[in-house]
């Protein structure tokens, strides 16, 4: 079982950031390394790093997000943008992802009064579009410096 929590201490933040850095090649983002680092910095400054630990206390999953979204230069803080998400292979599956999703929503309800939606970018593949279409709306496909990306609006369960 994975126990999800916000990385609130410096040690937890370091563990979560190092976990994402160790798995940088497997994050599935077309971002340059410098962009990944900037996203981590923004996330840590915004207290938006959700980590999942296994029974031994090792970080095995992480979700990095900020209040505000890149497409309006982070002006609308009621929009939550998920920047990075990674779950170790052995933990992947619907139950773990659903538990992480619920942990994120619980944290947002407690700490981000007035948030209304979650947005994220993903590679414009048919596999991603099939994966996300049940719970997210594809808003647009954009050309980014790192390549073409789909921009989604996640429909949260309230």
C-alpha cells in the first residue's frame, strides 16, 4: 500500500525531488532538463509536491503541481496545473492512481480554498488521448518549444 502525503518537511521535499530526478528519463515529458528543474522549483515554492511512500518509507510516486497554470502565466490561482507525475512500475495500476488522485483532491480541499479545476499537458498520442478521455477534456493542442503538447482540463470528482 502507498501512503500519500504532501512533502511538507525539507527532507520529504528533497526525497520527492530526488525521486523525480532519478526518474527523469521515464517521466514521459518532452521537456528539457532545465524545464523539469524549473517545474520542481515552482512546485516546492508552492508546497505542491505530493509523494507516495511504500511500507518501508521509500518514495515510490510523486505528483508535482502548482496553483495557477502556465497558459495564463499563473494569474488564476483557482486553476491547478499538474506538471509532473511518476509512479514506479510495480505500483502502477488503477487503485494506486485513484488513491493518489483522492489524496490530491483532499489536500486541495484543505489548502487551496476556491480551486475549481485541474489542468495538465501530455504528449499528443492516441494512447494518451484514450487514457485521459474518460476523466479529462482535451482543450487544445499547442506547439511548445519542447514539441507539440495536448492541454487537458481534468474533471474532478467533488
